[in-house]
């Protein structure tokens, strides 16, 4: 299962909160992502902490990830066999459009 989304915020804390909220939505649609629900905001927080937000700018994140697993015949996940997270953090002018609020 995989996911991909973009969020933006005025500061790092709000960005991490937006990522955590998106992960809640993803887990509701793809329960297998409960295994990386906490890790994605944590990784985002580390990378967002490296970025200086300039005057008149916002912090943007492009996030994607996936997990792979084996299931029993009834669909129950029996073990996870792979995981990937990609986090891109950018300081962009507030007037940049095309990204969700």
C-alpha cells in the first residue's frame, strides 16, 4: 500500500500537525499504514527543523511512503516485509499556488 500528499504551513509545528492529520486520514483508508503513522510526522519534524522559514514564505512538504506485507487467506496482515518514506521540505514564497492549504 502507498500514499502521497502535499501540505503547507506557516511554521514547522503546524506542518508536522498537518502531516499527522493526513496520516490519520490515510490510516482510515488504508489500515496497513497504522504501522508507519507515527514515523511519518516524526521524520517530517526532523527535516522541517533543518529549514529556515524566510519572511513572506511558508514551509511546504511533499510526502510519500509505502509498506509491503504478507496476508493470511482471510486478509489479515501477518508480517510487514518493507517500508519506505520520502519527505521533501521546502521554504517557498506565500504567493506560490497549487498546493492545498
